[in-house]
């Protein structure tokens, strides 16, 4: 299918843009209605182009429409001046996008570095607290062990004194009797 009027696509591409075959819609408006019955191929299955909301256009095209915006641009031969101008505009657009993405990446890297530094400081503080608490716990454990040994010694000493007292009491009772 050849078209007598072709439109030049804008310099920025739109991913969700739909392209209609030249005979189905006017240049400014898309129509979901089917074409005239005489233009529909009679292969036994009547097909109609529809616009799906939110979906993507299928990769294969029934009516021979271009597969992408790039192939739509290739439908009309451009002069070398137009080509150079268009290439320069595309290159400028790509450079500006690259600069924006680089600046965003640098900003993100700086933010991540700040976050890492803050987290490292918190980790160091937590480790210092852990060491301090562990030392305190160890000293408390030593104190507990010392007190338990003193309790054992005092208990043994008390038992020994009770045994001595009972031996003396029983000796005195035997000696008096």
C-alpha cells in the first residue's frame, strides 16, 4: 500500500503510540471502525484493526502498517540536510538524556555513600556498645562466681562449727553423766 501523504513523526518517540495504515484513518484522528468491506481481504476470516487500551500493538501487522516508529520514518526518503538535521536533533536528545541520567546516577551515588557512611557509624557504635556490655557482663559473671564460692565456703565453715559444737555438747553430756 502506498500513501500519497506521509507525516513526519515528532523527534521524541512515544512508546505507546499506535500507527494506523494510511487508508484507515485520517492523519489527525484514529478510528476504531473497520474499513470499507471492499478493502478487507477475503481470506475466509474478516479481520478488523482495533485499539486495545493499555496494551501493546502486536508485532505482526495484518494490513502492512509499519512495525515501529523507525520504520515509519523510513517510508519517505529524506534529503541529506534533513537527515543531518534530524540526526543532530536525535543526538542532542540522546546527549541530554545521558547527561540527565549521569547527574541522577551521581546524585544517587552520593546519597548511597551518605547512607553507607551513616550505617557504618551506627554499626561501629553498636559494636562498641556490644563490647562494653560484654565486658560488663563478664565482670558481673566474675562477681557472681566469687560470691557463690564465698557462700560455699561459709556454708562449709558453718557446718564444721555445728559439728564441733555438737561434739563438745555430746562430750560434756557424757562427762557429766
